[in-house]
C-alpha cells in the first residue's frame, strides 16, 4: 500500500499545470502531524507565509476551474475519513467560498479513502455509498439555501453517473469534472486534456495499482522525497512543530551574491545571482529544495 500512496502523490505531478503542482508542494510543506489526535492538518500560519513568498517567485494563479488536487497531501496523510473530510473542507474554504468545490473535494476524498482501503471495490458500490455519505454531509456557518442547492445538484449527478453516459456529466464545473475522471478510470477511458483533471486521474489510478513512467517529472528527486515525507506524516513520525515565525520577502533585497542566511520558509539559502533589469530586481537563491528566482518591482 505504501508504494501506491507514494505513487499517488508522485503521479499528480505528471501534468502541465505548474501552478497546481506548486500548490500541492506548498500544502505538503504546511502539514502538521498530531499523533495524539491521530490527525494531519494544515498549519495556516505556515501556508500564508508560503504563499507570501510564492507571490514573488512562483506562477500566477492560472484561475482554472478544475484546480482541486492541492488537497491530495491532506487525503494521503490522513487515515480517518471524517477527520480528513473536515481538513479537506477547511483547506478548500481557505482558497474559495464556492460550495461546488467543497462537494467536489468531499467526493474526491471519499473515493480516494475508499480505494486506499479496498482497491477492488466496484464503482457502483462506491457511488451508492457515496450518495448516502453526501446526504449526511453538513457544515457549520453555511448559506443553507445555496449549500442545499449544490447538494441536490451533486445527488442528481451521481444518479446520472450510474447511467454510465458521459454526456450526462459534461457540464464545465469541478463536480462534473471529478465525475468524468471517475468515468475514465472505471467505465471507459479516454485521453484527459484538462491538465488539472489529469493530475486527479493519475493520483487515482496510482492508488488502484497502475504505474507510469515518471522520468519526465521536473525536480523528481524533490518530489520523491516529499512522497516519503507523506508516508512519515501518515505514521505521525515527523512530529512537526507549529510555525511561529514570520517571513518578509523584501528582506531578500538587502542581500548580496554569496550571502548565506536562514529563511523561516526556505531554511538555509544562498544568493547565487542578483541583477536589475527594466526596473525589476531579480534575486536567485539556492536552498536544499532547489533554486528560487524572486522578482521585485521597483516602487
């Protein structure tokens, strides 16, 4: 099972959405394992600082309506379905207030947790039990009307999924998108062209025991080490401490080439390049996890 879990994480990176892949990494780095509560959760103080730095070195938000697989680390780290559901809902709510993403995350989490325990379960059994699960699902502090509208939509779509007609789940939204992935995995495969859904599909197939060539994954060594980290979190072996520091990206501006300093997020870093071009200051730093190229616009 451990190899399936590791591959599920690694294969998520077999897609062309750099932004999504980076979000998976940031969420992984922000996980905290709590052995007493038998829970792995996101440290949001850490995640906020991760995102603060990311704005200076990372990709712009691609605004894809299919961004969902950033919750994968939460799913793979946790063994309790209900506790994981709560953390998935919390994490999605951190990024968006749209209920369709909450329900898509609940569907995805339920399917993944189910096949971790039994990869031979039939899709009909999964969907039948999922419908019962969705009926009981609720949240605190919700817009009850819109929440229930979304729940009804999900139930209708699950019924239509059981008819095994792809044309019944072709709406351009994240719920139909996740169901189309399930259709490809369990009913009739076809080439998924949406990169963010391809990531979900690859993770799901890995848990079912499928294996792919991962040689083309950029930064494979780092991603592979994170997959090992996921397993250790799952066993509560990290004993990660709560993040109590604060990062200011502009502190990097004061550094010169060759300077070595500690950064609360990147740990020990070394400045390997610094240049000003068209009123933009470029600073490249090297850390244990790789190179980061920061950009700062002149005020």
